[in-house]
C-alpha cells in the first residue's frame, strides 16, 4: 500500500488539540513546536477550556475554527481520543497524529478503520510526534537537530536519545516519525516516503516489531537500490523463541538469525546500539555510485593506513574479527609505498606512516591513492591523527590538510573505491571537508571498521509463489513424498509396523539396512535409529529393543547408505511469523546444534543463492575437498537446497521442515532423514 503521507510532513495547516499553557504538559511542547512553523502554514491551538500561547488564543473546538485543517495532532485523555479523531475528520483532516496513550487494541483499531475509510492516515497513537526540517514542521516533545537523516522510531524516549547522540556527532534529522502503536501508518510506509525524500540521504529505523517482514525487506531493498542507505536497530532479538522449537532448524534459525538474513537480503545494516544506529548513517557521505560498486561476493579486502603502529594494528584486528580480509601487499606496491615514506615506515598491510604525515602531509593522499589504485584492495581505512592538523593553529601544515582531504576524496571518485576515516578530531573542519567530498569520518575506530563491512545483498528479495495445495499426513512418509516430487533423492525405504514386516522389508531391500522409529523429532537422542544392520538377527534385535523402550508411530526399514565418503549437512526451513519461509543450511547430523555452523536466508532461493549459503559456512572448505577427501557434488547439493526452499515457500502450512542429515558426496546428494511440523 503506497498511500500519500505528505500531509504528515508538509501540511498547509496544523491544529493541536489538547494545547496547554503549562510547560509540564505535552500539549505545551506540541503547541510551541507547531508555532515555530506559523510563517509556513496556518497553526491552530485547541483546548475546550480556552487559553493562549505566544499570542495565539485557544479555540474551544475544531469545528469552531470555521476552516479545514490538513493535519491534526491529538493530545487528549484516552476517553476523548475517538471523538476528537472524528471531529478532525469532519474538519477535513488528511492526517492525524495520535499522542494519546492508554487505548485498548480494539479501540485504536476501530479508530484506525474510520480514519482509513475517510481517506486519511493516522500516526500512532501513543507516539511522540512528527517533524520535517525542510518543511519547518516540529510537532513533538523537545527538539531534534536538523540534518539529512530520516528517523523512524517506535520508541519516543529512544528518539530523544538518538537526537542527543546525533547532536554530539554533528549529525541531524531531515524527517522524524514516531510510530507508537502503529495502528494505521506502518514502518514500511514511512520507510518508503522517507527514502524518496530529496532532503534525506540515509534512513535510521528503530523497531520493536518489524510487522510485515517481507514488505519491510522489499521497501528497504528499493531504498538501498535507489542510493539511500538504511540502518536498523531492533529490540527483542533473543533466543527464547528457539527454545520452543521442536526441529533442528527451529532451534538453529532463531529470531536473530532470521532478522540478519532479512537485512542481508535487503542490504540493510543491522546494528546493536543507539550510537551505532546514528554513526552507521555516515556511510551516506560516500557517493551512491561508489557504495553500489563495492559489494564483492568474497570478503572485502581492506587496506589499513595509519600514522601510528597502534592504530594500524587495532584496525587490522577489528577488520579480521569482522570477517574482512587484510591481505599483505605485493612487493611492487610495498616498494612504491616505501618511496613515499620515511625509512622507519611499515609498508605491508597495515601501513604505518611513521611520521610521514608531519614530514610531508601530502603523503596521506599519495599513500591512499597508491593502495586504492593498485587493485589489491576494495577499500581503505585511514586511522589516526589526520584531521587534527587544522586544529593546531595557523601554518602551512594546517592549511595544506584541507587540500589533502580534497585529494583523498578525488581518489575515491576516480577509483570507485571508498575510504573510511577514523580521526582523533572527527568534528574538525578537515573532517567536515572529507565528508562533504564523499569520505565519511568516525571518532571511534570500531565504528569506521564496522562501516567498511559491506551490507551485501543478492539482487532483490525473493518473491513468494502462490500457495500450493495443503499437505497433511505423516511427518515422515508424506514429507518424503512431497520432497521427492520436488527433486530430492532419498534411499529406498519401506513402512513397517511389526518385527515380521521389518524382516520382510529388509530382505526385499537387501542388507545392510537401517531401522528407524518414526514420529520422533530427535531420533538419535532416544536411540531411535539403528544403523548397519547386516542380517535378520540384527534387524529383529533392533526392532525388539525399540519396541520395548519407545512408543513410535511406526517404523521404517531403509537401505543403508555409506557415510564415509560424504559430508553430512542439514537443510531445513521454518515459517517465521514476520518474514515467512526461512531457509537454513549447515553442517548436520546428530551434532548440528553443537556445531552450529549454519547460514540462513529467506526462501525461496535459486541455485546461485544456494551456493552462496554454502559458501558462508565456516567449514565450506570441507565441501571443496580437504586433506585428500574429494570435493562433493555442489550442484546436486544446491539442488536439494533449492527444492526445500521452494517446498517451504509454496506450503505455508509447514511450520518447520528438516532434512537431517543430507549426505553430500562426489556423486550426488541424498536426504537420509525427513521431519516436519505442521502449523497448529
């Protein structure tokens, strides 16, 4: 739904209902803020008891104004909220901002429905307000610094903290919208309009509930593709949901992993703290063409340049911890750097200028240019003192620093590769000059390194197919049938219910065989799988043992598959309440949760997406052949992953689905076990 929201951000007229003369009241601060824009629009203050503020008398009601009002802010007690909204709609309001708290879910849903029916929009209720710097609109408690970041926040108090962080860092907001209870206007709608806002260069979002996750991914991906970075901070990313999961996939693909996968699909940078949320938006300084060009499939190669050994080593350590590559430089590049620097300089990676900047400040730009132009790295991180010379008073060194900043920015534009700067004087005039030229500057080295980690994403979030016919039946046999039809290979198997059935089936399949007790999510934990049964006596003994200890729904006799030349993996999916079908791939078998080497993505995926999941595993080298072991058939394994993703996407009734293990060999891939949980 793409409703116009300009009445929220640039209305021709505003009314504050619940205006107050008392600074302790919300109505006072909303009124003060509204009056700051009275040269741009008509501003009306409404309070049935009367009063005045800054020369503006309070009207007793909206009806008493005698003219339509485009945006109405409601800061009344909860008991009056519904009737006040109706009065606003009658007065011609196209947008309503609900500051009022304390409404029941049912009550606010009824109000939101009436607002939508009238062709208007409702922000909130229980929100802190709205602001637009370019439009001169400030309808909130307090004041936020102006800038080029759009802020969408579900928390009002956190928005105030974010404003303080931005102010200290020399940043500010082009737009602000407080979601509150989000009874009508959603985060997705706000993200869309803020990303399209000409005065906005980045969007920062704080959410406690993503809502329609697929819609959020699509909106964020569109913003990123259009050149507007999106940064997300969320609350509640805990493991509690995983504790209740019955399958391996449910336990391994928890809320945090799913959110990370969704952000990756959209190219959104996911952060963990309020400071990170604001600081990460500095990447908007990098030209959009450069940001779009530096998303390599392999880990980004980072060149580290510092004017002290400590900064260089710390930056390199942080980069490696963030899974960036810090490659050693070639002899040719090292020699070129040595010619630019004092003898004491280190010309590997990291580069230590060793006082080269003080001897010749242009060496900063010369070294950065040499490293970027070598094509041995994808980006450069410059760390340390640069940016501080201008604060040391007059002199040629200070004056030249600005010209060097321009030269560094020119290298970025010429090579199409970014430079990230950590400076001890991140708010200096040189730092501002760098940022204006397309080179962001951070005061904390860890923030600069974090920004250098590319927000990788594949080309567009996956579209969901139309639901196929609902499945039902046994979690094992029906699952095997459905997945086999999708192209997944399974060993030959027979359903059995008695020892005699098991002996007949084993004879038909040929020894050795496997006996499984069915209806158990984790068969190995209760010794519900017997492998390598070589003869009838072994089958009979295994059957009697399981029958005496367990009460399974049935049994399966299957052909034994040799495990020694293959690699065991888990391929699974689950239905996330926010993001829909989610796919998980990892190293599997009985140790899947212990190893926890997994990759998660939104389903469905194609073969390239499946290969990308496999490449993200820490143990991916095992699949390519390791210490004399042959490489597995990656195409066959990828086809299994694709099949599972398509089945999960087409069947919303499947809550969780596991193939564990999937045995990948040089000759193909076969699923050795199958389990699903249907939605209750």
